[in-house]
C-alpha cells in the first residue's frame, strides 16, 4: 500500500456544520480518520477554513474554538491510530509507533488579525501551516484574481513581516489562493522553502488558482512543493468542466515534474472542499490515483516522493526534524 501525506482538506468545516464533536466517522464526508487509516494515510493537514462571511449567527472566535476542540478531542480519543504532529520529525516518530499524523492549518490568515504576536499564539496552539489568503484581501495581502491589477498586487507591509516571523517560528507559508504578486514576494522574502498546498499547473488548466511554469520553477528552486488539487476547475483545460479523474491529476503531476523536477510535486486533495464528478471521491479511493501514476510510467520511487516524501522533507525543513510531543501541545 502506498502511504500518503495530504496537504489540504476542509473536513473540520464539515464537523462544524454537522455539529460533530469528533472526526472519526463522518457520513457523507470525503475524509474521516477511520477511512484515512484504512486507505494508508501517513499524515494529513486539517485546515481551519475561514468562511468569507457567516450565514449563521456565529463569530470567528466561536468557530475557531469549535475547530480546535474537535481536533483535540479526536486526537485524544483515537490516539492509538493518530496523533497531532508539531514538526516533521513527529511524523516519523508517529509512523514508527504505528500512528498517522495530523497537522492543523489555517486557510486564510484572517485570525492573525494584523498582529505578529498572534502568529506566536497560534503556533503555541499547534498551527503549523497558514494559507496566507483565501479569495479575499486580508492583513497579509491580496487573493488570486482574474483582474490583472489585483493579481499583480504584492504582500502588504504586515504580510512581509509575517513571512519573516513565520520563518523564525517554523510555520509553513502556503501561497495557494494568493495573488501572483504575493507569490513572488514570498519567494523573495522567505529564507525557507514554501508551499502551494493545493494548486495545479496553469499551463494545463488556465484557472488563476493554479501555478504558472515560472512559479513552479521558482517554488522548486526554493525547495518547496505544490500539492495536486483534485478539483475539476483546476484540472481541466476548460475550467467549466465538472470532471475530475486520476488521469487528469496524473497529467498535472507529470507536468510539475517536467517543469520543476521530481522533488516539487505533492498532494493537496482539497477533500471536503470540492465537488463535481470526482473519480477520487474520497480518501478511500486514493489507491486509484497511485495505480494511475503506475499506469502512466512513474516509478515506485517517484510515486513515493509525490505521495509523501517530498511533503515530509519540506515539513522537516521548516518545522524541524525533532519530534515535538503532546506535552508541548497546549
Ligand atoms: Zn482552498
């Protein structure tokens, strides 16, 4: 069985909407801990996705409290099979102990609220990756956009300082959703590798959420990775097409490798954040993707790099290769 490290899912959002206190079994979801275990997951980034606007009567802080609590509860209840990871080294230790690893991330840096001390506070609460923006402007900068003026806008002064602080703390910088201008600012300022946790190749699918060849090369030169996203709009040449297949994902993987080298491709499924006619419709179907990689001529070694080794390398580069344990997890 091929193990895998998925850099992005929105499953915590599902737990909020379904008012769940655990993520072990979630009927109707694309991912839960039980199915991760059966499918051979090695590690999963659980994003706390910040909706741009609340349709229900809830505040950001109530929502954040739910997400942190449900994650903590799940990790405590199912510690025999999964444990929170606070560093790349934690993944290896958890693996040796027969456990999967779970990282917490923010999708949209809005909770940071323009204050560097909030980066430190959320680091202490276990956040190890921040997708700097979602699809709107925030304290870090500007989102990807069809508007070329907006797309060229770079990071705000706070965003530039935050990049430096995230480097110091050991929080992974994630440029998926960021403007192209912001991408190049991160590439210039960051002293460490960075990621596009769930973005594909713009040369194959012209959606503005995807990376140009030059961006893939830049990301690879910095030692970073891009996580292959399973969303139809980011896979097809016609971004209105609703089909997502293992063959399309494999084509993007091979393009990434052709452009950036074998070290820069990873997985960022976007499970529970996407819809359409999905061949990989949940974590239990991951094997179909690895079968397709084989079918398309990728070697076992290359498949392992895409599946987990590249992502683990970057987490170790940024968050450290010393295992940090639960005692340090507040
Ligand atoms: Zn996203």
